[in-house]
C-alpha cells in the first residue's frame, strides 16, 4: 500500500498521465447524454494512445461493449467506474514489494539499458530501505564503464552505505561474487547488484547477465532473490521488447518503472503486466533519492 508522502509523490508523478487521459476521456464522455458505440470506439483509441497495449485494451473494450449491449453500462460515469474496476482486476493483487530471503542477505540484481535511470533507481531503493533500518550493501558489477563505478560509489558515500567494487574492466561476475561474500560476512540485510547497462539486442552482453546470476547462485544458494529490470516509462511499447529480452537472459521477478513523471502514457504499467505477467514493483518519480513505492515494504 502507499502511505503519506509516497502517495503524494506518486500522484504528482502521474499528473501528466492523469491530466492528458482524463481530459481526453471526459471530452468523449459528455455528462448528461447516453453512451454510443462510437464513444466506445473513441475510448479504445484513447486507451491505445496511453500505451495500455493491444491485449489489455481489447479485453477492456470487449467487456465494455458486452456490458453496453446488455444495458449494464449506459451512462458516461458508468464507463469510468467500469474502466477503473477492470484495470484493477487485470493488474491483480498487489505484490508485497521485494521478496526477502528467509535469512539475510537478500540479493537483488538490477538490470537495464543505459539511460533508463538504473543507477538512480538503485540509489532510490537504497535510501528507501536504509531509512527503514535495513543494512544495505552495493555491488558495482557494471565494470564496462569506469564512470558507472564512480557514480555508484558517489551514491554509496552520499547515502552512507558500503560498496564493493573492482577496477574498471574487471570481471563483473567476480565483483558480484565478492559482494555476496561481503554481504554475508558484514551481515547485510540487502545487497543490490548493479549490472552493466546494455542494449537488449547485444547477445554477448546479455549472456554476461546469465553468468552473473549463475555465480551469485553458486556463492549463495537461492540467490538472487529478486531480479529487477529498470525501464524508462517514456519509451512506451519499446519497453516491452526490452523486458522480453532481459527476461530470457535472467528471469525477472519485477519491474522498476523510472521517469513516470516524464510521460503522459502511464498505461505502460498495464501493458507490461499483461504481456509479461511481471509486477511493476516500484515507480520512479522525480530526481531526488526517493523511491515511489507502489507497494511499500
């Protein structure tokens, strides 16, 4: 559930989606007159433009037309109630945030294409859990870019948490191995493993993710306990193609959807869930080290 400041941040971050979609749908659903089949067709176009996706939109519209035919939905306000109820149903029960290991440390792999906001999302997650008295350790397994190591190290210093890193160009799996070892010895509650930002079309680089995952599992059976993919909400349907590729390389357990305040197409949350069956566990809004948790842990 979302409480207090987190809820307000989410509301602010989703303002573009709410305003854009809200204005458009209210323009279609004129209060005081009956609904028409043409109105439903226009609603379908609006849902698609909000990046809800073809599959989810088809289900919504089929159900709406069926209820319209059966005279269960005849007025504009009934359409909005229907859409809200169906979207909630399609998204299913809310997952409880991160799934923690039976005993610490809980190891979380973080993946994503460069530019999605991956490192910033790690910082937000770190602050979120550190502020809840969780002992957090970071692993700089993005060794392909020296700047990536420096950036994560700067965040670790700023947030007051430890980091495990090697020199630039080192074996990413070796960093992950040492980080798990350190997490165990230092009695960390959480280990966030930053992996190299890569294009989902680069097969060899994607294989490196599989290797990191395998090495972590050998060092600590059952780990990683979560594998989260950071996606840029502003790229729309291309985010789904990215998620599919990453899911094949390292089976994902959830999505961190960054830059939600930069898009008016927030329906991508629904499309991702419908297409991949993956929960969107966290929404990234704003630039500060604050995580807008869909489901607070």
